[in-house]
């Protein structure tokens, strides 16, 4: 239910983010690797989490954020004033969890 504040070495973009950003935009943003996973993708900024590009400077992650859309992430001051966020529709998730939870309940 929460938006992404910033990118990390490994970031999962679920269906709401892919609809908002566009799957092609994520794939072409310059990540080291983008792997499809269900209805989302896992994006790796570098091949390893301890890569020099990440450990010595935030520039790589900031440039990826810029390519995806600066209005999606928190600014350099950590501002919560983000202009663009995806729509999260949890009706299907809530309904399937409610059905799963009620299967073991007996009623007389």
C-alpha cells in the first residue's frame, strides 16, 4: 500500500507501478538486469549489491530514478510531496484472503 520512496539495489515493480510507468520504460531505464516475476519485474541496479557504483555514490540510483520519473520518488530532502503514485486495488487480494480464511470455519 505504500509508494516507493527510492530505488535500492534490487527493486520490485508490481503491476500498479508497471501500469503507471510502463513496462518498456522500466526495461529501458538502464538497470543492470530486469527479470519478470509474475505480473511484476525485479530490477537490479547492478550485478551485485556491493558494487562500487552503489557503495561509493548514490548517483547510479538517482539517475535511474530520474529516467523512471523524478515525480515518482522522494526528493533529495526525503520530501513526502510526491506528485505521481500508482493506484493500488486490493479488492481481489482481500477477497481471496477472506475466502481462504473462512474455509476452515464451521458454522451450524
